[in-house]
C-alpha cells in the first residue's frame, strides 16, 4: 500500500538518483559509494516476501531444478551444498573431545538470521556420529510457564511422557546414556511476557545441571542471544560461543557456483575455455552479488535468480544485470513502527498477542501496526496460519537489523 508522499517520492527518483543510490548502497552494506551501471535500478521490496517471491519465480518460468538447487531451507547433514565454516566445525570437534574426556561442556552457536546457522547445526551429526548419541531438536514456540519448559525438554530428550517436576526431569535425563543435544531456534527463549522468566530460567538450569553427563549445544540468532545475555547472563554458563559470520567473498562465490552446477540448468552464456566451470555472465556478476548481499546467502540467491530470465528463442537462461532493493521505506517509519521491528528482530517472530502483551496495547492496535509493516513489505508472515506469526522478511532481515542498530532501536 503506497501513500501520496511515497508516490511523490518515487516520481522524483530519476532527478535525484545519484544522491539516493549512494545512500542506498551505504545502507545495504557497501563501504564505498562507487558503483557500476549494473546496480543503478531499484527493485521492489515486496518481491522478496516468501509468497510473492514464489509467484514471481513462477511467472518468470524459472526451472524447478534451479529453484531446488538454490533453496533457502536448512541443509541436511552431508549435503554437498554446505560450504565453509571450517573454523566452527573444528571448535565443535575440540569441544567434543573435552566432553568425552569428562569435562563439563556447553556450547552456544550464534549468528545473524540467514547466515546458515541451522545448516551448521545439522552438520554436527557427522562430527558426533549417527550411533544414537546425536539428537537435534527445534524450538517452535515460547515457554510461558514451568510446565511448558518441562514438556519441551521432555520432548527434546526423547521422553514419551513429560516429567511432572524439575527434580524428576533432572533425574531421568541423568539416567540417559551420554548424548549430544542440539537445540535450534533459541530465539524462542527471548521473551519479555510477564511470567515467562521463571520458565526460561528453568530451561537454562536443566541444561547446566546435566552438562556433566550430556553436551548441550544451543543455536540462537544474534540479537536474541544479546538479549539473553543482558537479562540472564547466559554467556556465563556456556564454555564456548561459536559466532558465525556471513560468507566471505570466496565462500559466497563457491556457494553460488556449486548450486548453479548442481542445478544442471545451462545459462545462455559462453565459457572462455580453460578450467573455468562458470559461464562468463555469472562470473562477472559475482562481485556485485557479494556487495549487494553483504555475504548473506539467501539475499545473494534472490539477486541472482532475479537477474535471470528465460530466452524465448532457445529456452535457456540469460543473465541480466541485477538491481538493488529499495530500502527507502525504512526512513519513513515512525517511532512505534521502528520499536516493533526491533522487537520482532530480537524475538524472531511475533504474534498479535505477543505484541499486545509486550507493548501493552489493544489487540486492534497491535494488529494494525503489524499489518501495516507487512503491507510495507518490511515484515513477512505465513498467510495460511490461523494466528499469523510476523517476522522480518528473511531475505533482507540483516539490512533492517543494521538500520535499526544504526538508529539506536536495536542493540
């Protein structure tokens, strides 16, 4: 939905483009104001929302094999598309040795949304071995009371019936053979709703109390981890923290090249011979894709797929210059909208009731604010859910988070 002031703004883009493009490129993470002709145009933010993105790719008639190769879903253990992260995997191996030698160990793995945190955690099964020692689970909701915590942890460790109290849970967990418990989606432990603090403290206490027998690994998005550290001093209880960064230029190049090759889809572009494995058109766009995505894989995939079009003559894919997303809407937000985006960034996702409880507003006020941000394409949601969970649009969540940090709404 666009208001008159936005229409007026977009109508003057052509005349004021140089200044706008320089500020835009700085906002999305490019350190220099120099840019090529390839990234002068601006792309609508809404094309990156999950449902609209799927429709957009369908309208472009992109091959299904290509879309599968460039999936943004977490990669299972052993998936050949998993690249990099050698340092993190080495540190996990060292932690496993210490734990097997009898040293109490707890590990947190953190990173910005979209860095590949879940894929990294899933690869740990190969380090641990598939002999029943490894158990991966995901939080899917927040624990609002101690009974929630007991139920969740009982499910995570494999109990058919939840423990009735903390003492029973501790006893039953410590009777299990030594195991590695990996818990993903730790952002669900970030909750400021009244009454949830006890539930979250018990969750952490069970991990600490059983760490001499079991190795706990918690995966948590960066801003949620900072909140957990600020409120609960969570960092004091973990023996190591592995912080995953976005991809380096070479790692992103390898990621894109590998997925393109795996798709089996040909680009309508020449190869200059030698040992080159990539078409010239893709290779020439790699520096631009890295600059625009700031090393964020799913954003690089979005820009890359957005630059492809089916050639009507030979049905192969042509690569055109990619266009930068237009983040100017961020600068028009009011205080309440910016605070809402910041809390969504910390909590990972937020329902209308979550927002209402946090901001002490009416349900109608919370719905209106969240829905407006969704219509502006700064939030995303699953439209099929009866009670939608709003989240930052995953593809460019890191750009929004950095903007909120620079304006002191997120820390």
